[in-house]
């Protein structure tokens, strides 16, 4: 990779992480998992083919100029090409009757374009099978439904599999207080490096971050804010801290951060040591991206009265549906996550207005719930993040 290519890739990574942080910031505290990198390349692939307000909104969502979108999507995916822990697939399927802009199709990765079956049920079954294959069975269906009116499906499938450098010990634990008080949970305990713990500042107070290192360049950071702080605030701080300079924990303080405590013990070496006590978890989520259309730049693109993507096809198209299904598991052995994101398009009622006829649009720890962020260590790209509200029970 040349210096220029590396700079472009770093720019794309930063832009994708910013979208992930904005999405994380609005989360309300229920258990979830989400993948901004599952969404960002799809938006970046579409932005250059959109026009008017839809183009502007998508560009704002991806954080790059519209004309850089398709190339940036290539650059972003290129950062993951050599990772044995990450698998990323992109797919485009269109109706045989839909003419496509040759330049736009040629700009896509090779081998991603296929045709939809005339029978929506057959198309759904084929794409569900694609999801199951690409995620190695972690997810089994497309997060959107294909209907008779669907002309285009653009989808991504992401999987992350890593084993910890050192396995955790799994033991039963019953918290004495907090939201999980009285529950017999599957606790995970392990010695870690003091340098893997830090405290990040935020507008809502300190956030304790603990990094668990996996194989093949994957890090998973656990994030704990002060009790009562909104989950989204803690999670967004963790996302933004992935590439930030981290200050060492102040070991002169008894409680240097949420969930952190400093005591003195007898040891063979005067060097400080650290332990991590956390909880095993599995979280699953479905996200309707159109429910947060402004966040993803899809407000105007989802207006079916007017076609918004002349750079995709001469047929007027609008975003019919956009959704993501995701899952993540943190165990004694390692971390596994998968996300499938899909956008479908259908025929709009009219072609885009010609230039000059555009109307203005006015758009008005770790014994209590904690966050997690999985990142690609070499690039800093956030692959998945989420919130643990209902951890795993200890098996009987």
C-alpha cells in the first residue's frame, strides 16, 4: 500500500468510526450490538449515485464528499483484506428488468452483482442462504423482506472471530447490588496488564476502559461509566477512544475510575499488576435504519414520491427499506460477532426534478450494565460495539 493509499484508507476508517460513534451515542441502554462498518460502505457506495438533498444527506452521514464515496468504500474494505479474524462480503442483486448505470456498476468490487428471481420468495431464500454462508451460520436471514416491488438489494455481511491471547477462568458469581443483584452469572476472571486499563474523560464523567487482546489483530474494549449515565454516552466515548492517546491509570487513588479499585497485596515483584473481573454475554439486535433516517442520511432517499438515484439507474428509485441484524458473544475463549446490513430499493413515482427545481427541505462495569467495542487493531476500525444489559447465567 502506497503512502497515498494508506492516507485514504485512514481517512475512510476515521469517517466510518465517526458514524459508529454517532449511532452509539443515541442508544438508550437496552442490550444491543451494532456495526457502523456494516452500514458505512453501503451508504458510501450509494452517495455518488444520488442527487439533490439525498446526495447531501448521505455525504453528511458518511462524513466525506459524495464524489469520494465509492472509492472510500474500496479503501475501507481494503484495510480488512489481510485480517484472518474478519470476513466482509458485499452483495448487489437487481431485478432483470432494471437497467443499471454502467459506470456505477463498474465501480463496484468484482463478482458482487447478481440477479433477483422473479419470485420474491425465491429471492428471499437465495439471499437468506447468502447471509448464512457469509456469516458461517451466525445469522440466517436478510434483515429486510424482498417484495414484488423490490428492484435492488445492496447488502453487506461482516463476521469477526478471535481467540483471547490468554483464556479466562469461568466461575459463578452473584452480585450483591445493582441491576444484576441476586442473579447467578457466568463471571470471567483473568490477570491482565496494567497498561490495558485506562480512564477516558467525557462530558458525562469518567469512563473506565479495559482492553482484551485477541488473535489476528482484534481488540475488544469493555467500557464502564458512572452509575446512571446514559448508555449511549459511555459507548460513544469508548468508540472515540479506540485510536486516542490513553493516559495511565493513577494508582495513587483508591478508586481511579468507575469500577476500578486500587489495593495493596503481597507479591514477588514490586511492579503493579491488574485483574479483570467481567461477565460472559451474548447480545442480539435488529435495527431499522429508517427509524433513524437522519443519522444515516436516508431521510430524503426514503421518500418514494421522487427518484433519488439517477447514478444507479434511469428508473426512478428510492430506499424502500434499510436494516441490520447483529449478534456478539464474549466468552472465556474469545469473541465472535456478525452483522448483516441491507438496503432495498423500489420504483419511485417520478424522476428527479431537473436542476433549478429543487425544493428546500427543513428537517426539525463490570457487574452492572456496560459497553463493548471490537476493533481492528492495525487500522483502528471499529467492527462492532454494543451494550450488555442481560449477561449470561452460569450454567447449572
